[in-house]
């Protein structure tokens, strides 16, 4: 797979698992995590190696206005750095689940965790134990789900 194909490939894997952008069922939050867990194992031919921080995963959560109205968001983002010199570009492919903010989500605060330097099993165990992700993996129905590839 090439970086430019990554959004299409991830979207197809999600669709095969019954998850498409827009409103999703609360139980599908775990499905998104499972699909991303499989997706990160797929090699990206034009990305630098993970050991060079060229291919990694970011788990994060918090309340923001990044996408318009204020929302509470949990996100898994695969960051891919092109394996070209001298000016490699950095891409981020994000799977974002958003809810209307509440006092409960405000109390969760925000946090992030990168996968670099750790095994996938350990990364996912630690990421899903973050308070915002634990909350999201409950049966709460997200307002929306989105997949987005962007140049950063």
C-alpha cells in the first residue's frame, strides 16, 4: 500500500466490518479499534520505517473545536512520513469519533500516547486504558465518526 492509498484501504476495512463515516452505534467504537489494530500491520511502501519514526500510531482524546462545534473526541491517527530526502512530507490518517461535550467528558481531560518504541500489543493495551478511551469504549453512541487523510 502507498500513503495515497491508505485512506481508501482503511475505509474499505472499516466498511467490511460494518462501520462507515457518519453516525455509528456505540458498540462500533470497539470495532474501529479492532480494524485499526489490523490496519497498522499493513506495510506502507513509501513511508519511512517505524524505527525512524516514519510510521506510527497516535491515540488521543479530549474536548476541542478542531472540527467546528465543540466536541469530545477520541482519535487513532496513523502518522506516515514519506521515505524521500531531503524534504519528506508528513501525513496523518485519522479515525475520529466525536460526542457532544458533557461535564463527564470535561472531567476526563485530554491525553495522547504514541506507539513509537513499543509493541503493538502494549501500545493498544495502554491506549485503551487511557481514561477517555475507556469512556468511549463504553456503550455510548458517538455523534459522528470520520476518517481523514491530511498533510501536516
